């Protein structure tokens, strides 16, 4: 059976199912069973492989109760990102590289139905009045939706797949992002309640690294996570509160921002606050939280280098408090942030930890950085493959007060 014949079968069976079954009164399992029976009747004596039969059943079922074409993509563990630019252009990221799929949605209407199903499951809404939405799938995958007329090529959906198994430091070591020695140092920094900022470009692995780092948080602490769409997988902490933002409804009311959640979290007796990503005025509230006894806080931000992260933080703070003098902002950053870990996606698509830097203080109008570890390429590096590792610089760590306070004798 050719692909075209298979699609014709799927359309016929779907029409028969929707016309003849009372879909609102039938359970998921019963529906699947009825579709299997109908597929058998329709195929009859025709030759059709077992794989194709299973595919037809899945396509019919997912077009009625699931996410259509997306269901098979989401099930594929090797796919890390999905980009849908209108119904006919579906791209995936697999093993760090982009590919265009030879599959497409039946129509724009069908794609819009799938979008409404995804958005509705998380209690959000997207429409012409509110055409941009950040949400998530039931498995935790991050979803961004942009509808026409904003998206000129048709409904645009970007899905960052959610890993079924939480990222751990052991996996980062296995992937070559860090070494065991550096992992041990990071464990000390997290346990000693250093405020850590993870910076990097899009797709560099900031959330993944934050997730792995959060596993070093002592299990008896009260931790509050704040995200646009919940995707952190923190395990082993019983006293964990996960908060998620909310978009405004169609009438423009009911919005809950990251700023609102940070302010609220300060009244929840947190020992640590983890903000999934700082990208605006909430940076000011995050810095103030770090400066007012909530040590050990973790967050991420988009930047091209550790120095760039400081500039971005200044800009973000100004978004939240335009009248603040730059000197006051820099002093706030220097006293709040202890460590910046910079990640990067390199030319061979691998993700590496590029730098671990200590924020030493504020002197003569500048924030002083003290690089502790820097990534250096070795002689095995080529244009296609990056080889190298994080190397300890000659700089001694200066801010050791928290280490001593926590009773750690080790040097970093």
C-alpha cells in the first residue's frame, strides 16, 4: 500500500468513525478497539503490512482524540525539537541537526484544531485577539504558538521536547559537558548556597543544566520553582512548590507574571528560589530575593558570554525599574550573583560548558569577574568536531565565605 493510498484509507475511516460513532459517549480504549475493527473490515483482502495497519489505526485515533501528526513525533525519543511553520512545513531536530519531515497536516483548520487542543489542556487560550501563547504538553514539553495574522506562513508551533528521564550531573559527565572534578566543585557551590546564574544561547542546554544542578540541593530544604511553563524535573525534594505563570484571558484580565510569582514566593518561607528563566523586569525581583537572605537561588538567562550576561541583567533590571541609576543596579548584581556558568552550542552541534566564573564585586563602576574554569580546545579539534575540556585557571577563588560558613574545607 502506497503512502497516498494509506492517507486515503485514513480519511475514509475517520469520516466513517465520526459519522457513525457517538464520540462524546465512548471511552478512549473502546474507541481504539472500534477503530481497529473498522480498519480490519475496510482493508479486507487487500495486502497491508502489520506496521501499516498499526499506523492507520494510530493516525485515525490521534486525529480524533490525540494531536494528529504530532502524536507519532512526540513518541519518538530521538526527536528533541519540533517546528511547524504552517500545515505543510514540519521540521524536526534529531541528534542536533534539522530535518524537514515528508509528512504534513491535512489542512490549516486541522492544525488549528490540534493547537486549540494543546492550549486547552493547560487551561490557556489562544485566538486572534491573543495570538501568542506559551504553554506545555501533558508530558511537560514546552510549546510556543503564534497564530495568523501575526504568523504570515500559517499557525506556527515550536515544541521543545521534554526528556522522560531527568537530567543528572552523571549524564552531563557522560556527554563530556563537564568532568567529575568540576561536578564535585559545583556540588560544593550548590550546597554552600552560592547564587548561581546559568547563561547561554538558545538551545545551549541552560534548563537541562539547571535541572541537573538542582539535584545537588539538600533534600530537606524548601524549594520554590517559578517558570513560564513548568518543565523543571526536580526529584527527591519533598518540600517543593512549583509555580507557573498565566496569560491574560480574552478580556485582558487575569495575567500572572514571573514578577508576581517571585513576590508571592517570598511570603512562602522559601530556602531556595529557582527561576526557570529571567528575561525581563523580574530580574530585579530575583536579585533582591538573592540579596535578602534567599541564598542558593538558581536561574538562567540568554547571553553570549559571562560579560554579556551582566549587561543583559542590567538591561532586564531597567525594564522593571527604569529610573534606577546604573551604579545601583551594578552594585545589586555584584552582591547578589556569586557564580555564572556559561554554556554554548558549538559548531559540531555539541553542547559544552564554556566557563565557570566568580563574580567578585564592584570596583570603580565595573563588576569584576574572576574566571575559575575556561573551556580550551585541544589538538584533536577539527572543523567538524570540537575536542577539548574545561581547564582550571590560575585564579584563586576569592569569595570563600559561604564555603567556610557551611563547614566545607575544600578549595575550588
